[in-house]
């Protein structure tokens, strides 16, 4: 069990003002795996004070210094890969192999990518009689979710360090243990005290307080669309910068000349990775009517072999939902899908037959989906794939864009140019063409109700900068 009884403020581990604790539950066996303190508004004030003082130093730090710290951060994450991966698997339920690769490997690479970006980044440019300078925005607050906990944190912490900003992190209460390990790492790399502060607690209390706080210049939020709206509202009085990475219901479109076998195979991972608890999951599969039977048959066969169970077992592909609340919510969506007339071709209600403990659901697939169905429209955040068919590619595009969200997407075609042209017409922040893989240097973020702003790469760095024009 990992028990943390202190917050990390101003370069020190300090007692929280309240004695309350949050228990972290392992969703696989429903046992307590850790405890963390509940921070209060007064702890947030201390952290803001520390970050404000540290900004005076860190905003003036040399680029070489920032590069060194980012490389050290990457190296220390690598050294602690096994600890971090096992911790995240025990709090989120992510299959261990995927934890090592995506939950720890990606943050390691993202930290290093910002060191690399700094090597050539231009902080000043001349435009006729003006000198344009880029400056760190100031004190930042980060509110993060549980599903890719360390990745979401590093996607904010690394560019903020690179920009010369200081920060206060409030991790999710479901998966906060990795954030405490990160604070230990940051302590070891000797950032000046107050550059990074960790205050754990409840979103509705300290999360909203951070969003409102007049001493904070920017809030970067990742989580549900509803909580993002609350954060925006709370931040509005102080006109601070708000970036939001929110939900999604992304379309995976197979054009008529696709390879049905590849589409079917990739559709499963695209939707079910991290047990379906992925904001950019490709949850709406859109296929030509004439290929519908062929693709669905392959999917049914592969889902029957998709191993669900203990995420610490290297062979497991699908772990539990993060919490009983999430298990209940996914189950309700499956029930609604059946009631509204979706045709269940794999999975369904209840736990997988061989399991009796843990917050599991069955990997589930629906066909015969109509656009007025709840499971077509709403983010389910579990391993539930919905399949709709089209008669022609104009209709495919209408279906792809038929969402309040626009975070991710995919297109499949034997003609790459045609696929790129289709991708350009999709109203979404990222599109994978023929399985093009995730790129940590490419901007990530949403259109429409999937959010504002971009993370990762140079675009992610620039979210943390103010721009000043000096006329001469
Ligand atoms: P959530 O909104 O419940 O919580 C996210 C964070 O917000 C947590 O730290 C929580 O404590 C805090 N919070 C909750 N209410 C708040 C409030 N009123 N004010 C301030 N903070 C508040 O989301 P979750 O369940 O942790 O994560 C799942 C959601 O996150 C999904 O909708 C998913 O799509 C989204 N998500 C988006 C991205 C992205 O990059 N777009 C990435 C991961 C997750």
C-alpha cells in the first residue's frame, strides 16, 4: 500500500491543513492500494504563494538549465518505469504491458521532446519595426483525470517547465499515486523550490478554487466536458487563460476501397485500448453497407478472443473499469443501447463469466446503429464499440461529423490521397490515416466540445507563452 500523508509545496513535503484522506481503490480486486491527503483552500494558497515567488527565478532561468531538468525528468521516469507502471495498473486497471508503454513510456518521451524543442526554439523575431518576444505566462494550475494519469500530467508539466512557468498540480482522486511518485522525482532533479507544487484533493473544492484563484495566470484542465464547463465558468472572473482537453466520440471511417480485414482488426484496439477508457478512442466505426457483414464477422470473432481479466497478467488485453461508478455508468449505456434497438453482436450486460470480483464489464459491440441513439451520441468511456453503415462516402462524412465532439478520428483507404482528403473534411483535432500512429510532437486537442487549446509539441509549448510586441 502506498500511503502519502503530505503535500509537496515550495520544494518540501508538508502536512495538509486537514486530516482527511482519500482512499485509492484497486479496481481489479476492490482493495485499498493507497491513501492521499485532502488538500484545502489554504494549502492551495500556500502553493500559489510558493509558485509566485518561484516564477521570479524560473522565468529567468537559462534555456540550458531547462533542457537539463527536462532530460533529467525523462531519465528518472525511465528509471522508475516498473514502479510507475505497476502503480498505474493498480489504480487505473490498465493492462501492465500497455502501462509500461503508454502510461510511462509516453511521458518519458514527451519530457525529452521538450528538451529537444528548446534546442532550436526561437523566442524572439523581428517584424518590420517590431521585436516580438515570447514570455512565460506565469503561475499555472493543472487539473488532471485518471485515465492516462501521468501522461496527462506530463503533457502540462513538461511544456510549463520548458516555457519558464511555475505550477500547481491537482491530480484526480481515482489515480493520484503516480503524481506523488512524480513529485518525488521532481524533488530529486532539484528544480528551484516552488516551481512544481502538488496539492491533492476534491475537484469540486480545490479544483474550482484553483480555477477562480486571482493569483493563477492559466489553468490547464483535462477531464470531462461537464467539469471543463465548471472550470471555464469559475475562471471567467479573473480572465485567466483556460485550456481544456475534454471528452470525445471519435469516428473511425472505412472508405469503400479499404482492406476490411485490417479495418476490423484495428477497430478493436482503436476502441478498446486502456479498456475503452481513452478520450481519443475510436468509438464510432463507420463502414460501407456492402462490407458490413464481412467486417462485423471478423470483429465478433476477435472480440471473443479479447482476454479480459487481471491487468497484471501480461496476456490480458482488457482490465476493469476504474471504479464501480464507471462500471455502473458503462453498464447503463449498454442497457440503453439494447433498449433503443442497437443490435448486440458481442459482449452485453454483466461481468465476464469467469470473473466475480472487480469493476469489469464485457467488451461490447453494437451494430444497426441509428444517429438518434444515445450510444451513438454520448461518450461511454468503456469498451463499447458502435457500428453504423453508409451507402456512399458523402453520407460517411456526414456520419463522421455527426457529433458534438471532435477530438480524434481515423480513415482507411487503399488510396492515401483520398484518405487525406477525407481527413481534411473531418471536424476533429487529430486523424490517423491508414493506422498512422500517435506522434508526441504533433498537436493534440479538440474541435467543438472536445476542448480549447493544444497539447504536445511546439503548439503545446506556446500555450504557456504570452506574446509581446516592442515597437522601435
Ligand atoms: P472528471 O472531469 O471527473 O475529472 C477530471 C479532473 O477534474 C479531476 O482531477 C477532478 O477532480 C477534477 N474536477 C471534477 N470536477 C471539478 C470541478 N467542478 N472543478 C474543477 N475540477 C474538477 O474526468 P475523469 O472522470 O477524471 O476523466 C474522464 C474524462 O476525461 C472523460 O470525459 C475523458 O474523455 C476526458 N479526457 C479527456 C482527455 C483529452 O485530452 N481530451 C484526456 C483524458 C481524459
